[in-house]
C-alpha cells in the first residue's frame, strides 16, 4: 500500500521536480570570514553553472533547500569549517511541511576552495536526484 502522505507530497512536488529540466534550489547560506566567503561564493557559482540545478532567490520558488553555515576556524583564515543540510518543503504554501533529508560537516583549506565547492555541489546534486527519484517512483502510474 502506498504512503498517503508520500502521495500527497509527490502531487505537490511533481510540478517542481518533474516538469522542469533544471530543479530549482534555494540556498540559505551564512558565513563569517574570508575563506568562508570564498567557499560560499564558489559553491553558489558551481550550482549556477549546473544544467541539472537552478538557483532561485526566493525559498517559495523551490521545493529543495540547501542550508550552508561556514566559519573560518583559525585566526589566519587558512581553513573554514562548514555544515550543509538538505531539506525539502511543500512549495507555495507558507508554513508548509518541511522535511529534513541529511547533512554533512567538513573543513576546507584555503588552497582547496574549488575542490570543496565541487564536493558540496555533488552532494547537492545527489540530494536533488534522490528526491526526483522518490517522486517519480511514488507518483508513477505504473506502480501498484
């Protein structure tokens, strides 16, 4: 038997997850320090260049959200620590249901900003792919 909440969620998300070539993603980022700013910018730019993901400026325009917190961890700004969390929300409904889907933490050195941004972008793409697959499988008319 299908999960009724999952079916309802899929109905709401299907227009956001299945109809567009690029999935809309909202990035909620907060950072302090020079390396943190560099990593946040590099990550956002990687997603902006993605053919699978489209960065939007308003959380209401996306079912997918990325929450990124960064801070430089040493006084010389050679490293930044980050925490990334993924959520999805029923779009278009203020106060709609938000679901947590996972998170990661890490430290990035100043000479590895591009590689760290690539890693964060890959994690975001994995999150978007998992959500799209879930919606497609749960909402598929061929399932019994």
